[in-house]
C-alpha cells in the first residue's frame, strides 16, 4: 500500500545516545522519501527538530547508541516512558558497538589513560584530576546495549542500518503492516 | 627437558597424530607444558607451533604452568554438590592457603575445578595426580593437605582401603567402589574370555553382522544407532585399512558405567572389539578412555597383554589365517565433547576435539580418513553376548524397539546409588524403588543432554521409543532447588565444554547462563523465559549433539517445572529491565573520581 494511505500522522521521537549520529545520517539517506515521511509522521523530541523534552506521548521512539553514562540511561528511560513502541537501531544500540570496546578494560584504567597517562595529557594534568562535576554525566562501569536497560520492542541491525531498512521498518510501524525485510538490507559483507 | 621431549616423541616415532600421547607423557615428566616446551615439541615433530598450542589449550587437564606437586581436581558436578562439595572445597582452600584456580605459595598443591569425573555414586570426589579420592569430607580434605605437607607420597595419601572387585587389583589399587547393585544377563553375568571369539571365527563376517542385526543391538552411548548396520557400512566401505574404536570417553554428568565395565569386564570389551574387527575387516582398534580413568591404565595394558598371550589378540587370532587385530589405548585430556564420535577421532589424531561435518561419516572416512567404527563400551559387550547366546535370547529381553539390557548409573538422592543392569522397559518408578529413593522431586534422565522429568512422568519407561538414556539417572530430592542446584550447574557445564566451533553453541550457552542467573536472582522476566525456549530452535543448527542438546536442562525444566521459573520472575514494571542497577553501574566511576 502507499504510505500516504495512513490516516493520522504517527508521532515519532529519535535520539542518539552513545552513538556517532551515523544511524541518524542513514535515516536522512532515505532521500526523496523524506517527503513521504513527513506526511506519515510528526517529529517530537529529536535532534532533527531540536525539541529537547517530550511535549506529548509518542507512538514510536528510535534509539541510536547504547548507554555509556547515566544521562544516556535517563534519556533512554524517558523514551521508554513516552514511546509506545521503542526501536533500537544500529550496532551500538543493539550490542554496545564501538564504545563497548572499553568493556574489557576496568573503568579506572580507561579514565586514567584519558586524563592522566595518554600521550596528549601526560604531564599536563599535574593535579591528576579526573573530571567530576554534578553537571557532567557519570560514566557507567561498562557500555550497556539498550535492551539491558529497558525493554526494546524491535531491533534494526547495521552500522549503520541501511536507509532502506529504516524506511521499510518505519512504514511497517506506521501502517501496521508486517515488515518483510529484504535480504540486501541486512547483508553486511 | 630437551632429552625428555626427544625421547618421548621418539617413542611415538615422531608421529604428530600421536600428539595426545606425547603431550600426556611429557606433562607427566615435566609437570606442565610451558610455551618453551610447546615450541620444542613443535620443533621436534616438525609441525607449526600453533598446531601444538591449539591442542594443549583445548583440553583442561593440559597445564600451561605448574599446577603444584599435587594437582587436586575437585569434581564440581551436580551430585558432588548435593553431597557437600562446597564444604570440602572450603576446607581445601583454607588448608592449602590458596583459592581454586591457584597453586599454593610453596608450590605444593594446586586446587582446580573439574567436571563430572564419573564417580557420581561416591561423591564428593577428587582426582589428585590422577588418583581418585572418593567420598571426601572436610576432615579428609584437611588430612590430605596435612599429609602432603608431611611429605607423603600419593600412594601413602591413598592408604590401602581399596574398593571392591578389581579396584583392589595390584595394578589398580583404587579407593573407588563398583556399587554393582543389580547384575543383569549381558554385561555382569558370568563370562569367560575367548568363547565368543572362537564362535565368531567359525562364521563368515557377513554371518556375524547378520547375527548382530537380527538381535537389533543398538548403540548404548545414547543415540541408539543400529550396531549391525554401522558394522556393515564399514565393512562395505572401500579401503584395506579400517579401525575399530571403543568410545570410553563417558563424560555425560552422572554416568559411570564405563568405569565399572572397564574395571570388571575389560576382556569382554576387548573381545567385542575383536568381534567387530572380524566383522568389519579391521586390523587395529583403539580404546579411547577419558583421562579421568587413567588410574586403570596399567591394569588395562596387562589385560591386553594376557589376551595377546592367549592369542585372542595379535596375529592369526584363534589360529585363523588373516585375522590379525590388536588394540591400543588412547587417553583423552579432559573434554566432554570428545564423547561425540567424530570429535573423539579428531582427538585421537592429536587435534582439538572438534566434531567434524558429516557426511562423510566415520564409517566411510574416520580415523586417519579410513573407515572407522566407533562403538560404546556397553554396545561391544552386547555384541559378545549376542554371539555367545544368540539373537533370539537377546530379543526376549527389552521392549519392541529396545532389545536387551541397559546398564544404568543411578546417583543423587537415594540410599542405593550405583550400577543397575536392567532390561530395557523398566519404568522410572521401578528404578526409584530399586535405588530406595524417597521424596523425589525430579529425575534427570540421560544426563544434562537428556531431560529433567517430574513425578507425573515417572510411569514412563526407559527405552529408545520413550525415555532414551545413555545410562545417567540422577535423582533429585524434594529439598533441592532445581534451578540453582541442578540447571545452573548444567548450564555452566555446557558453556565450559562447548568446543566453540559453532556460533549458536558458543554464544548461546554463555547467554543462557547469564539469563538463567538473572532469573535465579529474581530479576528475570517472562520474556527471558520465552527467549530461552526460542533459542532451542537456533541450537538445533549446531554441528554435534552437545550443541544441539546444550539447552535441554533449561528447556526441559521450563516445560516440566514452569512454576519454579514463574515464582522467581520479577514483579517490576515490565518496561524496564529489572537486572539493570544504575547505582551499581556508576559505583566504579564514583570511586575513581573520589580517589582522583
């Protein structure tokens, strides 16, 4: 069916947690289908429209990135509270991705490398300070994929997920039609 | 060290397919297999270092650093834990002054966990320098460590209270007990070596196979493949060189029948191999025995020597021209998956025990790519009795699809654990009564790869067509916490024993353990339970039986004991994952900046 057949526009929110915004860029890669998209959905909290806090309940939440600090956890929790359907998209949201490479290294070692011993900081931090301030998020002991923090309804794999997969998934969610993923949209080699 | 390595490899003619023997012998000499030793072995054998390294790293009895003058491997099986294993472990740690996984500061002893060592009827048990110390208590553990400190030898530590039957044989001298509670007509009846072989040599090989076929002998390892058919495939397979393997790598937790059969009826097993060799046209046999039973080595070698002297092995057996067959013994080094026949063959070739892709099946291309029959210890005993007493006699016992008898290994919460040789077709209830079990909550039939059943299924019968079993029969009393005491132990076991070759097995055994631990901690969700069940489908794609059944402990208990799972599920908001703990997750950071 044509996506335009949807009667009322669904409300959608998006966020990038411990990600690189690559998944959001891939979403924009749907090209001219963006025109179809804005007929299908209305954006609420999202970097696309810069709405910072939820102003209404949403139908769909799209989450890029996993949780590497307590602010990520806070945002993800808000998404879970305000979105009927929560979709994790991209490797980092699904598995932790690149940020999770630190998961085998104790946090203290990571922080000391970043602030005390790394080549760009060695000798330049005589007080040996590791930043801590109520205004900056607290780093988690490891990077958590989203489904280890909140219930995730659907997962879109890829680094990034292909624009076609994101589009097909959104259309399916908006129209209520079952998604039949095309092989090329999740074939990664 | 150089000399030892060269002498030992020379003993095996520098044959890299004998790597298991070479490594076992060198470790006996040197205590462990360090990187330098590994490099030297590779050099002497003329193979890449990584080929030696991968074999060393695969088997858990191969040590890459010293494990102490006394290496204590304390069994961590379900039944060992039923009988006070935790207290024994704690006593060992305190007395030794080191934790499990470590060696004491003076290098005197090392403490290590190990999976079921085949002593489920006399737990908790440990292997110390290859010798079995059954029925341990904290007092005995303390006395053992004190004895080590006082300079006693392993023989002095053992004492002389040897077990019954051949456990007291001068070449065995083991503290192990047989606990044969019921002698059946197949394995544990009266038996004189050589009579069956004499009958066989008067027959053609086709007649021998026909006899085994008409008796409907099926493989006793658990899968139940028709033995006569297997022999026929191997006989028809092209090639002059063929092999007969006896699989005595019983690693299924709760199984110990092969240990008792090899102690009391080794001649029958070897005679069964010779009969198979005659039927198939093989001239060499290998008895592959798990490392845990190495204390039987000298004894088994002597039995072979006697059989050779009686011309029941060797050249022109029974005076028959062209019937040449001899047997060698191959020990494993601690890997459950090697009980799978193609993994066992890989191991016997000196490699990691990873199951092969099939086809080709071992009967076509097995050991050294030659046609190979792999039969269970008990299967071979059945073949001997079929030859002796006839197919008709055999077919009178058992059920429609399961003829003959089965040796059961009964353990767990009962007064009479041990060996019961019964006809196929006994109900679970019958076995429970024989073993004097009371207040039974569940029975684990066929070991962890089998099924955990509750009282409503105790009327079911042991047979290939109903409850198939390789012999393991673990009784779980009313007072046990099945999830924590049984299922979690099995889940850890499979995670540890997965060879890692197939992704579903490697990944999902680990993930299943994590999810199970979460459920046990009261943080699981209904979705977690559904997920565990869904993974079973993926696991069917694994290459071998281990991978295909590795979630059985979990899925059979979800099926039969679902309330035990549901009672533990989190009652929290289903939108949030109960196991995620934000204050705990930021604790490391807070500590780092507090001291920074």
